[in-house]
């Protein structure tokens, strides 16, 4: 008769702290999210903001997301999470919700870009809006990728 031993304990991987944040997927996506999101805000702010309702939402989402992501990055960097499983849930929910908000902002920025093509302003604003649209969609992709990686980890 075979005796059943103790059940195998499943250990969850520890949340990274310090420089390990930069080498661990999906946490390594936080800096590119901040970088690309900052570029969205800078590029939209560099235009005349011809469509304040559309581009105001884009600027709000990009700036707010950059600040919250920066706080999240610093909390991982300094180990404020204390390896709590609740941080994974918080991280996944934040990045999932932000991905949805960024998708709406990217679509609105693309709409503003299309509208600015027919404007009589200099072509510089069209190019700035185009670049902002590109960075908005890249940032959306990074937030989606981060949310899925943390969820399936």
C-alpha cells in the first residue's frame, strides 16, 4: 500500500523588487508604457489642440496613466508590494482598465488626425497628430500585453 505524501506545494513566483523589475516580464513593460504615453501627451500638446473634446480626453488619459504607472513602477522598484498576491490583482486590473481607456483615446486621437488633414493649418500639426496616434496605439498594445502577461503568469 502506497502512502500518499504531503501534497506538493505550489509556489508562486516572487514579485520583483529593485533592478529585477527591469528584467522581469511583464514588469519590464512599465517603462516603455510610461515613455510612449509621455510622447502621446507631448505630441498632442505640441499641436494647436483643434478638437479640445477629443484631444482633451487623450491628454487626460495619457497624463493620468503615466503618473499612475510611474507610481506603480516606483512601488515595485522600492519593494512596497512586500510580495503580496493582491499586487498582482491590482496590477492586472489597472493595466486592463488602462488598456481600455487608452484604446478609446487612441481611436479619438486617430479621429482628430483624420480631421486635421482637411484643416488649413500647417502640415506640421497633421504629422504631430499622426505621431501621437501611432504612439497611442503602441501604448495601448503595451498595456494590453502587460495585462495579459500578469493575468496568465
